[in-house]
C-alpha cells in the first residue's frame, strides 16, 4: 500500500484508522514488526513519548523516531506525554513526524502549538487525560485535525479500558466537524473498539492487543471489523 507522507488525518477520507502503539513492540526487533503492522494494513504508526515527568515512565526519544522514519515512509503520529511540548514538537518535527499530539494539561498556550504544527505542515492533535473534561479543549478544538480521548491514565501500556470515558467520547464527537478525527488510546481491543466507535471514535490505537497477539494480521483485521460502524 503506497501511502503519501503528510498530515495523516487528511490523507484518509473515511473509515476507521488503526494505529499500532509501538510502545508494545519488541524494541530489539522493531523493523520486522513495523513490516508486519504495515503489511496488515494499519494506517498510522503511533509513537508514545514519555519524559518520566509528565507521566511516571520513560519511553523513547527523537533518535528512535528518526530510525523509524529512515526505515519506512509510513505515517507516523507522535503522542507527546511530556511536560514541555513546545520544545519536543520541534525535535519530533525535525526527525520526520507527520502528526504530533500534545496534552492540554501540559500547556497554557495550546493554540500556539497547534499553529506551529500547521506552519510545519504537520497534523495537529490535542489530547485529554481521563480526569480532564471535554470543555477543556473548547477554545481550540475547531483548529485541530484530531482529538485523542485517553481511555487509560497515560504512562503505561496494557491497562484496562476505562468505560466511563464513553460519554466524553460522545461529547467530543459533537464538538467536531466531519473532517476532524477522534482517536482513542488505552485498553483498545475489538470489544472496546466497538464501544468507542458507537460513541463516535474513528482512530484506534492499540498496543498489547496487536503486538501481544501472536498474530498481527488477524489482530489488525479483527480490530478494524469491530471498529467499522454499521
Ligand atoms: C499509554 C499510551 C498508549 C499505550 C496503549 O500511555 O499512550 O498508546 O501504549 O497501550 P495498550 O493498547 O496496550 O493499552
Ligand atoms: Zn499513546
């Protein structure tokens, strides 16, 4: 599948998008696992960046994203779980991110960050922790390409999906235009993806469910089937 670089939230006109979270892959053999998720049809690579401060865990930094970019042209969405998104937006844009998502809780100047992402030709995403209400993004929501509703506390993969997030997903879908995407991240597997889709989500991040499955093509296929609203 030939995919164009650029803002991934504008590149696919409709239908659910599957975004494997590389946090759950085996870092000692990332290349073959990238090949596997791409061959399975996953549209976007989800790269979780944790600074050990905004969340109590460390993950990867710009050199890893650079290696991914050198390996594949596939769309790369960076989820920044960091205290200083303004600094890291530049670092990850420099190494080839196609979209960057930052936390509303981490900045007083969300519009400035969104505008900067667009100036650099990237997709702009904004995200909310489970305890942050939908209204927190109301001033900037019209200008983003994607909203990510966290369905676990950010920081770790393999956590249980938080069902109380479903009304927030529905509320945020009402705030969005048809050309804006709504992503969910945390505890996503077929059953929870179906619930999120029914409430308006259309981008599905999954780590453990894909990389821990032992059968990546099947995991991606089953997630897509569950996420396709009928
Ligand atoms: C959590 C990360 C997620 C995580 C999802 O802080 O943002 O992207 O990797 O992992 P699973 O799908 O295993 O819950
Ligand atoms: Zn994430």
